[in-house]
C-alpha cells in the first residue's frame, strides 16, 4: 500500500478516525476532571564537591568519583531514609493511618514499613545537570503534607549521610583502641628489654665506647709495630755483641771504653819503651806491664758489661713485644665484644623506636578518628527548602487534552490501516490497473446530485463504475 492508497482509505473511513479521536479526547478530559488534584513540593540540596572533611582536613576521594551523585540519589530513595521520615513526622501515631494500614495490608507487617514504601513510591530525586544540586520532589494530595514530607526527606538524608560517615569511624575507633593497648604493651616490653640489656652490659651508648676502644686498639697496634722494629734492631745488636763485642756500636760509642783504650795505648807505649831499657824483672817493667794488663782487663770488663746491656735491652724489647701482642689480642677481643654488644643494643633500640612510632601513630589516628566520629557535620546543605504549593501540579487538563488528540489521531489512523489491510478495496484506477495488470480504458463518475444522495454506508463501501 502506497501513500495515495492510504490517503484514499483515510478519506473513505474518516468517520472512524473522527470517532476514535473524539472518544479519546473526551475520555482524557473526563479522567483529568475526575482525578483529584495533586500537589508537588521540592527541596534543593547542594552537595559539597571539594572532597575535604571540615573536621580532619583530609581529602575524601569518594566525593570525586563519577558515581558519587548517583550514590546520593540511591541513598535518598533508600528505605532507611524513608523510615527516618516516618519517625520524624510520627505518621504511625495517627489513627487514620493505622486504619488505612489495616485496610490495605490486613495487618501484615508493620505500619512503619508500609508507610516507608508508600512514601518512596511518591518521592523523586532529580540531579542537576552538570552541577552538584539535587532536587527532592514529593507529590501528594495535601499541599502542607507534601511540603512537610519533602523537608523531612532532606533532613533525614543529611542525618543518614552523617550516620554513614560516623558509624564506620566509630567502629574503627573501637578497633584502634584495642590496637593501642597492644602497641603500648609491645612498646613497654621493648623498652624493658633494652633497659635490662643496658644494666647487664653496662652500656648506654655503644657507639662512643666502641670508638674509644677502637682508638686504643689502633694505638696498641702502632706501639706493637714500633716495638717489633726495636726488637729486630736489638736482636741484631745482641748477636753482633755476642759475636764481635769489640766492634759493636755500643762498645765503639762508649766514652769510657774509648778512654780506657787511649790509656791502654799510652800504657803499652810506655811498656814498650821500658822493655827496651829495662829487663823483664825490673820493678818499673813489672809495674808498666801490670798497668797494661789492668787496663786490658778493665776494657774487657767494660765490653762485657756493654754486651750484657745490649742483651738485656734486647730481652726487654722482646718481652715488651710479647706484652703488646697480648694486650692487642685482648683489645681486639674487647672491641669485637663491644661490636656484638652494639649490634644487639642497636637491634633493641630499633625495636623500641619502631614500637614507639607505631604507638604514637595509633594514638594520633585514634584522636583523629574519635574527633571525626563525634562530628555531626554533613557535606550537604539545603539550598531551597520546600514551601506549601499554592497551585496543584496535576492533573494538567490542557496537556492531557493535547496528548489525547495526538493519541486519538494515531489510534484512528491505526484502526483505518488495520481495516484496510483486512478488507482491501479498489479505490482508484491506478490501483485497479496495478492489481489486475490490465489497462484502464475509462472511468465513469457519478453525477453530483447522485453523489449527494448517496448514503454514508454506500459512500464508504462503493467502488467507481468501470466502462468496459
């Protein structure tokens, strides 16, 4: 069916369209006049998008989430908020409400839950477009009641928002309190272990003692190196003194021995002179020879004494080296023990500091959480409270009538189309030619007088006369 055939069908069945349109418009108009008047109250709320808690000063990343506004809409339309509205307005105290509840539910359930569901069915939340404003709309038959319920929803929503923020914080505060006790015990135990270790080892600052003992160790090591050099030199001199005492540096450097040698040389010269003049048995010769022998014996005795002193010095140096070796070994052991004590002391100190920091952080967190749990401030503010509406919001007679015209016309066109598909008729020459595939030779039109006398039924069902 093309457009021209549809227009011809509408022309032939226009009464059906008019009747359908009239029935639809009259029905909508009657229903609009019969329905009771309804009133609409609206509350505008502003939600804080800054995401900063006014009490703690911490940022709230949840407020920056894309679904934050949608979440707030769901909270407003939750049953918990509706129950708060019922309790705030004391709707269950009304005998009329109790009677309606008994009539509607037969006493099943509670009037409080029934009223909450009834209020939720009439409330609507509209978020602002690209803004942080929410509008709470409530519709009802009593203008004062709808304004009171809309304001009650706003108040209940703000209380619920505070409750949703403080309840988890209060639960966390209880958990943190138990953790603070545990952390305090751990801190006291760590401090007690460190104090006990300090008393047992007489150590309060291991670093200073280790530094002092390390300096002593370095000094002993330096002294040992110096004594080892001296010991080597003393050993060399002792060996030389024991093998060639006369040529030893100590002997050669002794003034006494050198003086005795000078005296010996003079005595020997005198003895030689005397031996040329006198016989060996002469008293002068014997005296000169005795003097030479005495000087030689004295020199030998002095050489032995010097050699003995060199040996004694070498022995002392060797003993000093042994003592320094023993002292160095003892100092090394002491430094190693102090290093172990310092490591243990540092471990205990770190444990105590860690326990102290954990305890302090938990205490700070508890103070912050306790303050946040006692806060009654919400991130929502009432921008425009609901007022008693002066004019009803519905039913809208003009709008309903216009919609009825549109609906009636669409329904009438649909009925005509269905009837035409069920009982299709030939209404034009092109349609006849298209339907049978034969050429149309001519069309006979009725005179105007006959067409005026034609009944509506015949006009609706009649087909044009065809000339063969």
